[in-house]
C-alpha cells in the first residue's frame, strides 16, 4: 500500500490496532481562549499521549503492522526527537529492537526519552541527507524495517487517529488545524476528517522559518531548498512527497506563523489550558490568532501535537 | 446545616447543582510516575477546572445554593487567590456581585483572574485577622453573603465533588491524597470517599512550613499559632474548626512535605504529566514519594488542586 491509497478505513484500522497501547487523549476547552479567538476552540491534547506526542500513534501502528519475522529484526528511524521516542516506546510494547538516528542539536529531553525507552541511539549531522544515510546504514547492518517519520503510509494512517478520535469526542467541526513539518499528521488528519465530513476545512500551521509546505503549494511543486530556522524543533523536517500530494488532494491551506507569535501562543496555552506544550504545538493557536478571518464564529479543532519541552530553557525567559 | 451534618448526599446534591457550570476534569495516568512511586497513581486534574483550581466547585455550589433575595445582594470572601477567583467566576455564572478581600503578597496571576471575572477587590494585610475584619466590613456595607473559603458547609460539599467524580471515573481506590490548607478539600474528599467506600484511606499533604493540621492532630486540639513559610501559596491558610473535626472523624493522616520536595514533585508533574500545576498541587506527589511505605502496590488517587502559577517565576529557576 502507498500513501496515495490511504482512506478512512486505514485510519480506523490503525485506531483498532493501537487501541491497547495508546491513550485516548482528552479534549479541552477554554472560554477565555474562545473569547480571544472569536471562535469555538476544541483542543486535542496529544501532549498527553504516551511519549508526550501524537507520534506514538503512527509509530505504534507501524510496529504492530509488521509480520512476525520482520518484527523480530526490529525497526529503525531518523528523527529530531518525538518520532524517535515514539518508535522506541512502540517497539517496547512489542518487545522488539529499535534504532534511532538523531541529528545533533535535538532537544535533550527528547533524547533522554528515546534512551529511557530502551532504543539504540545513532548520532549524525543535522541534515536530511546525513539522517537518511545513517538510517540506511543501520538498516543494512541489522535488517530492521525503516519506519520513516512521515512518509510511511502506516505512520500517516496512525497519525490520522488523533483527528478521528477528536471528531468522535467533540462532534462536528467547521475546521481543523494541525502543525506541519513533514506532513504526516496533517495528511492523516485530512484523510480522517474528510472521510467523516468532506466539508471540514483542513489547515496546516507552519513556522515561517521552515515554510516548505507553504512554498510547495504556492509553486505547485514540492520545494525543499531551505535551511530550517525556527524555535519549533518538531517542524524542521522537509515536507514529504506523498504528504505534498495529500495536501493538494485535500485542499489543505497552509497558515504561516512567526516564532514570536508561536512563543506568545505557547504561553497562552500554558496559562489558560494549564498544559505543558512544546513550541510546535503552539503553532496551531498562533495560526488561528493571526489568520482569524478564516475562523470567526466557527467551531475549530486544534491538534496540540506534543509537550516535550526543556523546562530549563523556556522561550519567554 | 453545619459542616458536622455533611454526608455523601450533600456532595451528590452539590455535584448536581454545579454540573451545568463546572468542568468534569480528566483523570490522567503516567506509567513512568507509577514506576517511580511503586504504586498505581490516578491523578484528578483540578488544575483543568474552571478558574484553574478545584475551588470553583465549592464556590459554585455556595453561589447556586443562595435564595434569590440573598443572591441579589452578592457574595464576599477573603482568599489568597484561588477561592477568590473561583467565587468571582461563580458569581458571574449567576449574574450577581462578588467582593474579594485579598491579602498583600498574593500571586499576581491569581489577582488578575479575580479582576478578569469582574469581582471587586479589597486589599488587606496578610494575616487571618485582617482578612476576616475586612470581609466583615464589606459584608456589613453591602449585605453580601460571606462565603468562607473552607469552613462553609456548602463549600466543603462542593469541594467533595472532585473526589466523587474521581471515584466514578477511576473505579476503586485504596487511598486518596489531597493537599491541605484550611481543610475544605480534604474534608469534602473524605466525606465523598468514605460515603462510597469506608475502606479508602484518606491522606492530607501539608507543607512543613504551614503544618497546623499535622500539629493539631498530634496535639489533639486545633493549633493555629504559626506564621506560614512555604512556597505553597494556596496552603498558607489556617485549618478551620469544622475541618479539624472532619479530619478526626475520618481518621485522616497528615503527611508533611518540605518545599524542596514540593518543587521536585512539581517539576516531575510538568515533565511527565505535561500539566501546569502550582506548588500546592505538587504536595500530593511529594507526600506520596516521601511516605511511600503507605502506598507501595496500592491504587492511589491524587488530587492536583490547581494550576495558577506565575510562569515568570518558576521555582526551579
């Protein structure tokens, strides 16, 4: 199966596959944020997911999709952090080895989580080429299955379970906003949301310092010639090819946000929702507040993607 | 009705009375905290309650228990913060005036919340005598009903709804730990818990720098001759007379904790549960980790009381 074949049924199958392992995360509301936004906001708290991010959904679906022989050889991935920790933990739920290639400069708390879950770390330079080369090397040496952080269809289907769950918990939505890095979460969310209700508008919140999804859609072709420069460490990856196709098929609109807006939104989420969220998560609220003309009076789902933040280096200090 | 007459039915009635206004807060689990504690921990997230603390439950029950004539004259209280904000918001849900007496030195974020809810602030010296005198003055001038932060039976019954809800959500518990300041939450929790299951052990987590509940039980009489010195700004109040009686009737055991333990536990809750909790909330985890012989292998409910913390002054910085 390829990502192009993915449909709601694959997301539903993923939800069934991960049900014994993943949390059903709560949905929170805030009257004060509703008033600030002039819209009805419904927050899906994936920072409260296992390993602290939605990534566990996709990783868990990938791990539990493997046949016995492949599973025994383990899994490998490259990740700036959350996907690595998620895959390490998912592998542990099945008792199989995990190898995680991590670029230098990844958030300390995320590396610690990967190690705590029992995975083997492989350090590399912080470029996509170095990450992919190192992952291929580990794959060749171990026979482990590569679980790409966002192009793997099993991962995309798994990420879509957050939106599926949100729509079941919160009822009808006019719009859905999720952060975009490689495009696994947004792709899966669009499949789930449009499978249930084709009228839902799907938006991707993207840092201006890593605006490859925005540029790719504007140019009409995938554009990857950038060096990420954003506080959103979870969104520095490059938009994937199948993910780009999903954005186009689902008419996803990308909403750019600046780091200062992200920091302000992050602080609002900590203050008003009492949630520890990482900068990547805050892009969704930042996007809603900057582009509020899209959302006035609407019922909007926002996916808070993760909460793995270094408490010693908060950005407003 | 006095606090001595309170029973499970009063807590149930309070739950029905506040249902249209208060959140049903989520219950969270953490495998890593379970492993650390050697027990099965179930966290009741009252930091996610309206106005950011369990206090909204008691205030809301008090406000909606008033007859029409009394309600029109409004409510008044004295509070270091969370009860004041809660009463202000509860009054707004009924469209009646609220007056809040606040001691100097209260947390800025809490004062802002009280004002944002539309209450009138009255500043006073940070002593219990000054607080009570100022409240009596406002009461005389306006005819407002005094809603004491923890001795009022309507407040105690309302606070008990958190434990009632927790037991419905989480199933049977061996033990329940709640923070103690004046004793409204612990008193209400004991009534609810023992009304459902007399075998549940009820514990109160108390800062060593405001250990009046511990000392009162030890001496066998209410002891109030102390000046609070603790980071737990929500727990500096003095144990109430009816609250002391409830502690004795329900064989509540007080577990003292130091501020350093509270700060470490607070950080653990932020990191592992991804929740913004204030120091007072963290006393429950600190108490469990310090007094772990009581809890090994048990299923323990912990009430995270609130999340109103100054994000510019985190205690581990």
